[in-house]
């Protein structure tokens, strides 16, 4: 599945002549107003590593488009990851000195949403080639909004949008099915891990719908900020439910209590990082991503200890969660600027989510069957013990307790009392072994005589 995801990511990358990433070409500066930001000179812009991590109210990026990328007749889109922002101003400068300004409010990003976590701004046509793209962001919520900018041909962008929209819809359909099965199973056997699994899958489904932009297809008037918050909340729900699922699925005693409590504490830390304060807007998002690392180590520790204790469910969990743990670490490395993959990381994450849900569904099915067998075996044993308590161990006939359990005789019923003649003499002269044999033979005769009589109890 990972190979398919990475292959899909590479295939989805447009050719170099049709797609130009601007992050490597961009220099960054900050100011207190959009006018001041646009007026920044070349010497006031930062082109070093880590330049995108700015907390200024207005952040400007300046990227010079290489010559020959696009001719005057090329139809282009400028794209970025919108996440959330207050306002945006894009300035296109052409070879003849002509400038075009485009004011991009948050709802324009909603209306012009494209799959792959982007929105598109049409580059105004001009008789001269495009040379420079200047962008001023007001209060961007994530570094990705500032960094992940690109130019792409409109034809290529539309093809990619169509293909990815269908793929995201297919992923959502595959996530809905396990939720339905969880509730159907829960009607038969009410185990908590099924509810946790349904909640985890629901959180992942919500994340795919919001992060991919399908939410704007379903609810076109959704504010951009709501979509950004839904990304965080649905992912936090999925992570918390995943931990609850692991703890409730593992067998009793497979993991020590202190390790369970530590993992719950790390999950609580993860939930705390969803708090999004304006003065710490970029730091809050980075903290939310950074909190993945200790939690991932805690989950791996749980699974490793359970495997050491020969847990049957732990192997399913290791396979299921491996993709999400790797994807979380990759996302953190990208956010910190340590790693820049040639593929889109969301493709890997969506594949990892499918592996998580399908693998954990197999774990649910296996655990369901194990617990069902244990329940049925317990019921059979309870019936056997009940019968033993009401029957004589020598003859198998009802004992005094069985008689006492009959409160009264219904109409048409009778109580049969049989006596073996000279039994005491036989027992005294022949011994207890022969006496026991006589009693068993008498019980056998009574069963044979009444086994076909409806309502009889021997």
C-alpha cells in the first residue's frame, strides 16, 4: 500500500515545465502592514534556512520566476496551502514592468479550492512573461501557507483536481464501511473496543473530508477557519480514540498499568496542544505536530510489550499503526524543515489511514471471534455446572436440590417415586459397588421408559 501511495504521488506530480515550486526561490520578510511589507527592499528579505518561521502580522514572500518557465500565452494558477489566514495580497510582475494585484480573502480560497490541500488564484494574462510573484499574508496560521506555493498550468491543475477528488471520495467510502460494521457487531457483543474503533474511524473520516477540501463540496459556505479547526479536532479525536482502542483491545495483563497510564498522559498532552492562541499561532501548530513523537513512542512501547507477552492482538496493531506512526514523524520532519519529500505527504497519510482502519478492522474481527468463543464456552460451562448442581453424580438423576427447585406441579404433571426391592440386602451382601450398579441400571431403565414422553424430567 505504501508503494502504491508513493507511486501515486510521483505520478501525480506534473512535469517540471508545468509545475514550479516557489519555496526554494522565495525570500521572506515581515512588517506591520501590507504596504510596508510590499515596500521591503531586497536587502530586508531573509533567504536563509528557516526563513518561513516568522510570527509577524504581515509576512511577505518574494519569488523570481526562472526565465523560460512560462511564455506570455501560458495559462497559469498560483497555488498554496491556505490552512487559515486573515487576508492575502498577491502581486504578479511581468517582464515589461507591468504589475497586477489580486486581493484574496479567505472565502475566495473556499470558492477556488483545489484537491491536494490547495486553492488556486488565476495568474492574470499579459503580453509579457511572468517574472516575479510577491505575496503578503496577514496572520497566517501555519508555515505551510507561506512556504508551499507553486505555479502550475491550469490544464494540469484541473486534471489533478478531478483525479484526486475521485480518489478522496473513494477513500471516504472505504472509511464509512468499518463504522457500519462496528455498530452491527456491537449489537451482538457489547465490547468497548468496537466503540473506540468506530470513533477512531469517524475521526479519520472527518479529517479526510476536511483536509482534502471535500467539505467545501458538501457545504460550500463553510468558512475557511472552520475547516482548519476541523482538521485539528478530527485528528485529535482519531488519536485519542486510537489509544482507547489499543488499551481496550489488548488482552488483560498484556501491558503493565504504569505504561497504560503513561500513554494516556501523552494522549492528554496531545489534546492540550489543540489550543490555538493568536500570539502563538505558528508555535501552536508546530507543538500539535511535535506532540506526535512522544505519543508515537508510547504507542510503540505498548505494542512492543504486548508482543513480548505473546498478545494475539498486538501483531495486528503493529501492522495497523506502523503507517500512521511513520507518517506522523514525516509530517513533523517536514514542519521543522528537516525533510522535503518529492511526493505529497498527504498521499502517504491517506494510504496509512486506510491501512490503519483495515488492519484494525481485522483485529476487531479476530478479537470479536475470540471473545465470542470464550463467551459461548462460558455459557456451556455454566449450563453444565447448573446441571451438575441439580443432579446426582452417580445416577445422573435429579437430586434433592432439583426437587426443591420445583415449586409446584402444573396441571397434567405428576411426581414419580420408585423403590428398588431388597436394595439394602443387596447392598449389604454384595457390597457398595454392586449396589451402585443397581442404582445406575434403575436410572437407565427410567430414562429409556420416559425419554420420549414430552415434558418429562428424569
